[in-house]
C-alpha cells in the first residue's frame, strides 16, 4: 500500500464489530476487503432471499452491503464511507 493513503487496512480492521448507520439502516462492520479497500456491513432489519442454482428461494439471510473506503484515485476517503455514522 502507498504511504499517501488517508487510512490503512490495519485501521479499518480495528473497525470490525462497530455498529454503524449506513443509508438509514443500522448495521455492523463484519469484514474488511483489502482490494479497494472496502468495508462489508451486515445490515439489520433487512433480509435477502437466497436462491439455489435453479432460482428457487431456499432461505432468508441477512443483507450485506459493501462500502468503498477510498475515492476512485485512491488519495481521499470515498463519500459513502464519510456518510456512514456510528450507531448509538
């Protein structure tokens, strides 16, 4: 990684387990993807229907969202990351 990055992957990993509000939904940071980097959120209150290979619904699972951390050029924080708030 570059020294000019505004946040490191190590700092992002320290955020795992934090409760946040993202796009009006409460969620928890569950993973950090180094490629990007991005945060993976498990959003509470919403669920997704998982389908099998044939397209038939099989179960309801928690909804996850991916939030990009850095801007397109990688030198600033992404707007989606900055819009995320810590939950109370």
